[in-house]
C-alpha cells in the first residue's frame, strides 16, 4: 500500500478530518481491508486512490490481475461509510 495522508478542516464549526490513502490493491484481500478500516477510523472521510493499470505496468512490469475498474468496484462493494474510491 502507498501512503496515508491527513487533512484537517472545519466546516460550519465541525471538525472534519480527511484521510487519503492509495495503492494498487491488485487481488484485494483481508490485509487491504484491515488497512482501509484502520485509515477510516482515523478521520471523518476516507478517500482511496487506486493505481491505474498503466502505473502498475510501469512499476511492476506486468498488468494487474484485476483492472483499475475492477479494483475500484471491489473497494466500493466493501461499503466503508464515508469512503470515496477513485
């Protein structure tokens, strides 16, 4: 998994802590889920970036088993509250 970053803002007096993390997540597994759940617990909103197929090919020298579109669908199916996958 890549890095996790935090951004804190206030909206209408309420504290909003945005957590952003990213990775390839090729062959999504329970370890990925644990990391996402942990990241989600650290803020009020979680944004998950999924590596593109081209980036995976460039970094690993092969195409992913699941395409970027498939990986995004896998993440969305998990249904983490307050989570945006892109």
